[in-house]
């Protein structure tokens, strides 16, 4: 381990003056050893490591803050729930206390990249007290293979991750002892009071959602893949809509499953790994992702396992419904070698409509694409989140509201410009219910959904023509090869047409009500051209 032991002077520029030791750029193998030695986690069958994150098994959205300061004040959308405001004095007090907390501690440091495109990537330094969080960072970001290039590494942004540090609500002005505080002027993210590793991943994504758009680059919470003809496709969708499943296609090459940028050269992955939800993961339906849960180098968060046989139980929600697997993209069988693709041909917005009124696929014009992108609609159903007992319409701006820094129309404008410049088609694909409301309707089969996605990607979806949905106005295909035409028009699945029409208008009214939260700007009229007519 001594070969990774850096001088304690290494981090003095941060105010970390008296650490016990600093372990720099340890490879995964060494971090495995350190995590085991420190009792942080356990090795399970196949070679993955399991870690429990304690009280926090998901993101602490209410404890995330952005510091209001001169360099970014005019850019940040302070009306968003994603931008809970902190002042510079708060940050400075918190920062100084966290640096003092590092005294006498062994710290792990990784120097990595966010962004596969070298022309706009961010150099990220991760400083933390847990070996396994450093391992997570290596999985999720892009590692430099030539270590000589890390000599004199100058970080563009630093994440300081101290799970055992507890914020003082009175002293630091926080809501609780947990804190995630981002300062664009200081180029630092502070994380304390939580072990959930997703905070690290999403903090860096939030930073990229600030820097990339300022360069005219679209930043996206999406998956992306490439077809045999080199055609790139983008999949937007919230949890439970099938984003990871549908982008993992045996006929296509995966660019990435969650975070991407889109510039004049094409689409590139922001990350170097995947962070998949694995509760009730099926070996038959998702063999590639299932395989990673039994592979060396994978981190399993809050997954239950047998302490004798070391077999993992992916069906158990004993610790949380939000069990997670973090693994490098290299574990997937069909990946883009450079984590890049060309200009996209198709964009697919995925939704799970639990009200049973949206068609399984609809073609969107440019204004509708902007509107549905800003809306970010899906529905939560019983069992997906504590306290949810009946379908609830959920809207997450740009399909990633907690991580978006600018006004959502700013991102929508860049999206529209990219779509127009490259002739990109947009489709809404509903993976939810058909034949009635929740409790009556049945979920569209994965077979039909895959056939629909394939028809989009192959261009077959356009050949049968479209008819307009009377309320939402988008185009519903008349026929798709291999798909029963009866399911293409959702109204045909309802026994009572009046009930269907009422439910359709009710969903449209939820879209319209959701849009009232956005203050008007110069893009409002263009985006609203894509709104439903209740």
C-alpha cells in the first residue's frame, strides 16, 4: 500500500493540514483490500462487494444546497426545488469544519474524468474517508489508463465526501445533520452525513449540467445506444419506465445508461460505468445486468446476501426497495469503445402511464418534444415508493429535475436546436397500462414495447401513417409490424368510452397544472405550442 501513499502536503491547498495518511489513485484491487480490512463491506459469490449505507438508502434531496454567489447567481434557477439556497458564510463555516474533521484520518483520493469527449470533459478529484466510495468513483467516472498523465493533475472540480461528518443545524444552517453543498465559485462539492454513494454520482452530474450548457452542449439524464448502421438513439425516462432495459439491446451497442452530453460531434457518455437498480432483477429479462451482480469489481448497495453461502438475494427489499449495483461499462458485452456515438437519429421519451390513457407510442413534433421534455412525466404506483397507494402523476423537469441548474426552458431550447440541426425524430413510448385504469388495465408486454422501439429505430413506425390524439395532439401510428393494432389506440381498450375520454382529459389537466409553476420567459410560447388541449 505504501506505493499509493502520497505526501500529506498533497491536500494542504484544501486546508487539509494534518491527515494521518493519503492514499492516491489506488486501483480497484487495492481498494478491495482496504475496504475489507476496514470492515466496510463483504465479498459475495462471484466477486462483487456488498455495502450497507445505513439510514440513507437513497438521495437526500431536501439536504442538497447550491451556494448563491456572484459567478453563478444569474444562471441558477432559484425557483427550482433542486436549488435550495445556501449563502457563502454558511459554506465557509461548513467547509472549515469539514477540513478540520479530516485531521488524523486516512483519506482516499481519486483523480478522474467526467465526460468521454476530451474537448469538454471535467477533471474531477474525489477525496473521501471510505475506500469503497473511492472504488465507486472509479466505477462511475472515467479512469486515466496512463498514470503518467495524472502527474500535476489540476482538478476542475473537487468532491469532498465525509460520511461520518455530521452537520450542525444551528451552526451550519442545514435542515439536518446530512448535507450536500455545491459551490460553483469554489469548484467544490461537500457531502456529509450519508453513505449513499449516489450522492457522489449525482453531484458531479449537477456540475456537468451547469458547465456543458454554458458551452452550447446539451446535458441529458438519459441512456444511449448505437445501431448496426451507426445510428445513435437517446432514451429519456424516470425510474421504472424501462430506460436501462430498453437501451440494453443485443442488436445495438451501449454508449451509457444514465448521463450524456450532446455536442457538434455527437453523443458522449459523461460516465464510465452504470448504476442500476437491481431489486427483483431478472436473469432471463436482463441477463447482462444480472451478470454484473456476480462479477468482480461490482459494488452492490444494500443487497441482502447469505452470510454462509455468500449468495445474493436480489428479490429482497429487507434493507430498501432501492438496491443498487455500480459496475464499470467494461462489464457489459456490447459497448462503444470510446463511450461515444454520432449525431442521434431518434429520441425516445419513456413514460409509465398508470392511468391507461396514453398510447404505447406517439410521434411528437418539435414543440411537443420540448413540452414533454420539460414535463418529464411518469406515474408512481403502489410499491414503488413508501406511502404511494394509488397512481400519482409525477413530473420531473427534463427527466432529471433534482440535477438541473438552469431554467428548464434553457435546456429545452438547446434540445430543439440540436434536433433541428440534425433532423432528429422524437417519440413518446408508454410502457405503462392498456385497457383501463390502474387495477383494471394490464401493462404493455415487454415484447410489444421492444417491437415498438425496434420499429422506431428501423424507421418502420412511420410507414403506416398516423392519426392525431384528440387531446394531446401527437400522432398515433396506424400500424406497426408485429404489434396488435388494437393496442395502438388506447381508447379501444376501454369498455366505457366516456370514462376513457374523461380520464384522458384529467391527465391533460395535470400536465397543464404542472406547467403553471414555470415563470414565463422568451421560450414560453414556443414550448406551450406542444401542450395538450384539455
